[in-house]
C-alpha cells in the first residue's frame, strides 16, 4: 500500500493551501470576466481557467503526490502524460466557465459541472498513469467511485460560486471549501491505490523524470506566469476605470444647449428675432424651447 502521509500533515497542508490560493484567484478572475466583454472577458477567463484548473486542481494534485511514497520503490513521472494531465483540467475549466457565464440556467450549470467533473477526474487518473515504477498499480473500485462523485459535486459547486460570488470575503470562504473538496477527492482516490510487486527483480530507476526536475518547475512557472499576467491586466483595468471616470456621461450633456443651436423664445412677450436672441430684454429672463 502507498503511504499517503509519510511526512505527517506538512504535504497535505501545503497542497490544500495551494488549492485555496488557486481557487481564490480563479474566482476573482471569473468575477471580473462577468463584468467585462469582448477580448477583455476572454483574457480574464483564460486566467481563471489557469488558476482553477492549473493551480487549484493540477498543482494541488502533484504537490500532494510529492508526499506519496511506496516503500522500496523508486517513482518517476512520464513528462508527456504529466503535461497532458495539466492541460485537460485547464481546457475544460475554461470551456465550463464560458458556458456558465453565457447562460446562467440551472441546466447549463449541471452540464458544465458534469463536463468539468470529468476533466478533474481525468486529470487525477492521468496524473496517476504518468507514474512509472517497478510493479503494477491498481485502484479499488469503492474509492474510485467515491472520488468521482466528489469531483463532480465539487466541480458543480465551484461553477456555482464562479457564477454568483462577487465580494472578496465570500470568495475567500468559497475558496476554503473548494480547496477542501479538491483535497478530499485526491486523497479519497489515493486511499484505494495499491501496488503489486513485479515477478522479476528490476535494478535501477524506471524511465521518466524526478518530481523535482519536472513537476516543481512546471508549478513555479505557472505561478510566475499568472502573477505577471494578473499585474498587467489589473493595471490595464485600472487605466480603463480612470478613463471611464473622467469621460463625461450622456446625462451630463443631454440638457446642455449650445448657444445658437436651437431656437428659443421668451415665455412672455413677443418672439425675438435671431439678432435679438443674443441680447434679451431685462424682463424676459425666463426662456422656453420654441415649438
């Protein structure tokens, strides 16, 4: 059996923290995407998909995998399957968020939640398939089914949060719940994993890369990329807000009448000619629009 907590609660706590950070960033980006349109909306959606699918789900999974050990077995990771396991939740997260924002019906929410749940579960077991070791890895049916159910429910709840929440306080609370759900899905699936020793004795390490050589650079690179993109978009959005604030609204100009633009006539007295309009009589200081 795999040792799920060989380092105590250090690795699960770190994985949970990363998942909460990714969830918070993703929900904040989604909130901005709901208020934007056009190209700006797509930019926020891409960042939200990277945060939720790449950090909250994928990064949490592989950080937690750093704490998994199998006694007497060397673990390596297949680079291709590792990258595929990260692309799947990011792409499906972006599609699900787009569907939910475009149509806020409950049917669309359930459809998007199912689609995203399939992506989260596929990410987990594709990531497990990327593990190379001397032996055969098997999964018990009960924990696999339970992890799939948790993944579907967590995905639907996450999309509901993304569709409704606006304030940072509520988003932070939702991020704590989402991080717990993603962690529960991962460790439930890992609880049913067991490895059968090979019939023949193998010497040396299996094919693949070490976690420190492959996974950690990908996670750090994703964090740096999101940070840079977030700063640029935040600065651009603040600049747009300043322009909108300084731009005169239509309400401020709809009642402004330029001199000589429309004919006016005094409410009392005889109509005036265009030459007299610039020099009204002292008694005729109340003006109305001529019909």
